[in-house]
């Protein structure tokens, strides 16, 4: 594994004294939210950023986790969920506990100074499913060291979070191969 | 750099005799199209796929290019454009020439058997700007070895390509930090 050094352009960005990190949200019902966040992470890592991704409600190492773990030392991925679906109206106590642990990890990552970018994958869904109170996510956004870039993904982004964000992309499903009966595939869905 | 081997799940997918690769399109005016494609590439690489990305109308190594070049031997990225904007109504002959070269690279990558996934970044814009005839892209999609996954990105995806795709995600800009006067940043835009 080879450590990446910040490029001259990135160093300028990183050192900019009054730099304010951006809050980005990827939401909507279409394919591409988590992958957009990981693509953003890859871009940032390529410029020398250190990026931490916390995956809420996921308990399985997807391909992006495996690639990061093996090949990208500046991209840390942590899982904080089970490898089973959460029941929207009846989450298990362990689902709630793991989401809370994920939020604690997120606070730690944001405050640590170890990362220029922190990505909270599927946190919008964790809020919508009431695993995490929206007030705690708002607090995390508002109290973070201002230079840290934050990305929040998942359907159902709450309006309070959209209001705080600098950039919000809503991904609409125009078509999905699921509807043609094509099932989950390694390399595509996970 | 460490080579990634296909996981058991991915091997099953890759070896599936009658596997039909998917055609995905990421379009729309919001941030996240190229990053979604690179995130998908990272996922696929993590599962052991070999992925080739051809970037149309781009002449600069963005962060994702740098990360791939340095850390991800199974992710090949090729540029086929200039590091300047193409004039929509008056493209330079060199813009057209480079887009054509990109298309030739794409045909080669798709036919080579060296890649399970080929990503044509910004090709929709190259078609919209008339650097490439849509008929040639349709031909590439229809004549590819059927197992190859294809991803096409960029605004203005033509209806003929949307019709052929298995999955189409349209990324809408709800908000963008550009509108608050925040300029391009290393690690975020490139």
C-alpha cells in the first residue's frame, strides 16, 4: 500500500486558514448515493485528504470497503449495523444500539483532527427509521471543526439537514434493473 | 500496490456463463455523476473486477485518477480531452479528434476481454456537444461482448441511450455550493 501525499493544489486547500468544510447530501430513490460518496472519497484521497466513512445500517463489507481496506490507507471505513434489513416500524434494540455507536464513531472521527472528510453513509435512513434523533445529527454538523467536509447519504434526508447543507443532490430512479428481475450482484450492488 | 483477487461471490458472478452485463446511466444537472461512476468502479474493483474508465472532455488528472493510478492496479483511467472547456456551439477540431480517440479506446477496452466493466465518463456531453455521433455509442452498447458492464455518465443523456439502459439515475441539483460563491476545490470538484 502506498501512502498518498497531498498534491500542491490540495495542500493549498487544506492549509487555507479559514477554510470552511462543505456539507453535502446525497438523497433520493435512485441508485448512486453511496457510490457518489465513495467516488467523492476516492477523489479526496487522491488529492491527499484523509477520509473516514461510517456506514450506518450496514454490516457487510461491500466491494468499496474491501478495496479501501486493501488498497487505500487514507480511506478508513467502519461498519455500524447488522447484515440484515432493519424493520422500519419495529427496529430491533441492537439496530438502535449499533446506530448510536455509529454516531459516537462519527463524532470521534469529526473531532479527532485525523480526517479532512467524514462520510456518514445511510445516516438519513437511520434518522428516518428513528434509530438516531435528527437533533443529534444537526448538533454534529453544527459543532464540527469548521474545516471538516461532511457528506450524508441515504433516502429520506430530513428537511432540517437539507437546510444546513451546502450541496444537495437528489438521485431519481428513472429506471432500475431490479424492475427487470435482475437481482443483486457483487460489484454492482455490493 | 496489492492485486485484488475476485471474492467468491464475485467469481460466481463473473463466471456465470450467460451473465449479461448491465448498462447504467448517470445523468442530470446535480453533483455526483462522475463520483457515482467511480464509486461503482471502486465497488467492482473491491470484488475483483478489472475496470477501465475513459474520461471524455477531460484533460486533467482529477483526484480519482491520481488515487487509481497510485493505489488501484485494477482500475485503469484514460483521459481523452483537453484541460479547457469545449465550446458547445463551436468545438475545436482537436476536441472532436480527442473524443473520437476516446471512443476508439472505449471500443478497444470493451472488446479486449481485459475488463469486466467499462465506464465512459462524460460521454453523454460529448454526444450532446456533437463531438461523437449518438449512433456510434449505440453501436458500442449493442455490439459489446454481452458480459461487459457499461456505465455512461454526463448531463443530457440522449433518449436513445436511456432507452437501451438497464438502470438510469438522474441526479437533480437541489442546492449547490457554487451558488453560494464557493469555487472549485481540490478533493471536492477535482
